[in-house]
């Protein structure tokens, strides 16, 4: 007979699940089949933003025509060359600090059309 007084408080039976397909992260199909981001107008834009960061500057790189897994590798390489931290969010590479000049030169060396956006 099943104990009806018992309530399950925590279970690690399946681990973390993907919010889209509800499968375990290790077997998630939607992350592996993610399509590359739209290429837009073909211009990589490098700008600086402080909004929502308590006045701290962040360099944003948008419009890079690479699939997500290669974008992660590029973000890691750029962070290492700048000697700072950062992240990749929704196809936008965020580098801590103002490194626009250095990043524009690095991206131009890869053969992309690069513009500084903002002031």
C-alpha cells in the first residue's frame, strides 16, 4: 500500500531539464539544432553601453555572422586578448570595460566589415 502521508520535497531523478523541450540538458535536442543567428546587414557593430550596469561600461559586439558554438569560441578569444571578463547573451558578445578600438582592429583582421556604434 502506498503511503499517502509522504510528500516528496526534492528529487534529483532527472537532473536539470531544458525549459523548451523539457528533456534533460544532456539529451536536449533543441540546443544542438539551434540555427545560426540572422546575418542582418553584414556589418559587425562594436559599441559601448552602461545601461543597467550601475555606470560600469561594457563593450557590445553585435551582428557577427557565426553560429552559436563558434560565437562562443570567438567571445572567449576576444576576452583573453582584452584581458577581461565578459559573456555571450542572445548572439551579442559583451566584454567588460571599454575596448572598442582594440576589438575593431581584431575583428577587421578576420575580414569582416566593422563599425563603431554609439558615441
